[in-house]
């Protein structure tokens, strides 16, 4: 999964703009922290994603249940919320200049590039579900919301979150499917009907759920940009975000568990009298494929990861808010030398599309080797396929890439490519003289993320 990477300070996807006053004086610790905090949070999402992909899965000998509880449904949600933040950061200079059409075309280009890359990576022999096609379509769906104020972004997210679980269960029930497609390779996209319903409703990461996370991230970005103009306001924003995240997480997990204990357990036991209690507990907490297990109301009010229920969404948003608040606070008040020492981490977090692609290619290589050697011949899973050792290798590669980017002072190559395509789309697709708008616009409040 990835998030759009906006242009650096002083440019709008390649177009010169007036430099912020702060940038003219040099970057201050506060400005650096506000940018680095988001990168740190994105890096944690990358590592969480790798844990979900590379560590032993439920049912395998040696599976660590606490790891699944920590990362399943939370790492991907964190990516999505940060993706919404990046949507605003990538387009705000266009929008502040009144160039909405340029912003829309730039975001459309980013979404299309992500879709193309995702469909290509999904053709590889990988053991993970590629999220990029779903995410790219969700990016396209944010375009009508680009100018929407915070209140209506949150109202829209709430309405979609409430309606989404009913839509996904109803459509899947009518089609008699649990989940369709997967990473949506080109072969699936060749069937338009399958592709459309999978992307929006029946797939593993349906846009009807993922758009909620992006809209929340967009609202959070607007609040962050407003708060960063004053240190006390920013401090209150960080604290409130963290507290809100804790409340959402506790309420969603507590309420879903209470509903299950009061009604769900008895209903499931009555329908399946011989079900093993341990199996029931595992079933209730098991990750889904984009929708609840059933349309029964207690399933719709569960909080299992990747089910798209209201409490699943609230838990995911809550965890994302906690992580983002902690990383913003850490980067805001950490010593400058420590932020400098952690530049490989922040640089890797700022190159999610490049990092994700390298990670998927690595998984494809090891999966191909396993298939070539015949999985039946293994008495145990090799360390280079699943486990903590291969996870450490992937994280080390990520840090090396981050170190190289930090030393060179560059963004990831795929991020550069996406920005170039977005620049071209904004110039060619928009009929507005947006470069004139850019020259007239007032200085921005801070550097771009």
C-alpha cells in the first residue's frame, strides 16, 4: 500500500512558488518535526505491513498471536489514514491558489499510476494481497472531496462507515461470495463487471471501507495544518488526537466484546451447538476479507480486522490517531541530533511506494523459490520465507534504502515518477492558468510533506 507523495517545499509538482517565510530563514526544529512525524508514522505502518506479510500466520506452528493482534488491520489502516493526509498535502498549494482543476488532475494522475503499478505487481507469484489497485481507486474517489471542509469530511466518512457494512454483506450475499479478486491483477481487470464490484464492494480491501480512512486522514491534515501555525495550538491538537484515538480504540473493542458476550456467543452456539469454544474465539477475532462473516447484527457490530464493520473502522482509526499523535509528539520535542540520526527511518517513511514495491518483489522472489523447490519437500518453513529472520532482512533493506535517500537528499524513484506524471497531468488537463495562480498565491504556512 502507498500514499501519494507531494512535491517538496517551494514547488508545486515542479512549478515554482513563493517560498514560505520560515523556509527563507532556514528550517526550524518545529517545522522539521511536523514533517518527520508523519514520516515516522508511515515507517511504522511499513514495518507493520511487513510483519503481517512475513511472520507466521494463524494456524501455523509458532504463530505469535500478539503480533497478529497488533498489526492485522491496524498497519493497513494507518497507511490509509496517512494516505488521506498526503492527499491534502499533495494538493493544498493548488487549492490555496484557487486551481482546483489542476489539483483534481494531479490527484487523478497519481491514482492511475498507483492502479497500473498495483495491477502489475499483482501478476507476480506473491503470497500477499496487493492493495495498490484498491488504494489507487480510493485516491480517485477523494477528488470530489478536495475542497470539502473538515466538518463535512467527517460527516461523509461517518455516513459511509455506517452504510458500508450493510452494503458489503448484502452484495456478497446476493452473489454468494465471501470475497472476489485479491490484488486485482490485469487478468481480473479484463472483466469490467468483476473488477468494478470487487474494487468497490466484494474485494479484500473494498473502497467503500477504505475511502472512510482517507476522508478521516484528509480532515486530520486540515486540522494539523491549521494547528501548526501556533505551538500551543499544535500541542493541543496532538494531545486531543491521541486522546481521541484512545477513546475510539477502547470503545470499539469494549462495545464489540460486550455485544458478543451478551448476544453473539449464545446465538452462534445455538446455531452450531457442537462448536468448540476455542474455535469460536478464534473465529470471532479472525481477520476478514473486506466484510463481516455474516449479515447477522452481532457480526455487523464486531471489531475483527478487515471486516469493515463500524467498530472495525473505529478501532483502526483510533489506533492510527494514537500512532500519528505519538510520532508527531516525538518528532516535535525530540532532540535535533536524534532526528538527524533517524534520517534513514524518516526517509524510508517518505518513500512508501518505492519501499512497498521492493518489499513485494522480495516476497515474489522467495515465493518463486518455494514453488520451484516444491513446498511438499520442506519439513519446516525455511527462514528466508516466513519468520523473524526474513522480516529482519526486509527491514534492513528498507533502512539501507532510507539511508541512501537521506544521504543523497532525494525522494524515492517511484515517488519522483509519480510527481512528474502528476505535474504533466495538472498542466495538460487543467484549462486554468494555474502557474499564474501560483505566482499570485500568498506564502504557505510551512513546508510540504
